[in-house]
């Protein structure tokens, strides 16, 4: 799998390769296809691959089931990582809100000062 390649693109490419191999008369078991695909993922999918290898019987786990799992994982990754621009705007709004609150408190403190002691201690 290439870095930043979409799951669907990669799995379509694998399906094409498997079809070509079968066209040439080679027989590939589902287990071999699934295990080769699992070994080819980038590090972003390491925890998913480990979970599949530990929880599934690869001799009975189909390529279609694998595809569904990996596509679902990609959707979760994309959903959880908001666009950086949106995060930047959220941070800017939060920073502006904090500055406004700080200004309001600071200005209130100045207006509320009644001149006692000139702020230098007891005198």
C-alpha cells in the first residue's frame, strides 16, 4: 500500500492482481490473499491488522469481510481527524474569547479601583 492511498483504491488494485493471477491458472486460497493483504498495510493500520489477526480465523475470513473492516476503519480515521483549517479556526475563536474575557476582567479591575493606598502597600 502506498502512503496516503485510499483503502478502496488499494483493494481494487489487489482485486485486479488476484484476477490476473487466477486468469493465468494459478490457484490462490482466500487465506493466502487475506494474509498477504494484511501484511501490506501502512503503519496507520497496524492496530487494525493486529486485531483482525488475533480475533479472526484467517482460513475462514473472506476478502470481502476484510475489505469491509478496513473501509470502516478508514471512515473512522477520516471522521476523527478534522481538517487542520477547521481546528485552526476553532483555536483562533477560543483565543479571541479568552482575550475578551481577560480584557473585561482587567478593565473591571481598573474601573473598580477607588484610590485607596495607591496600590503600594500599607503606606
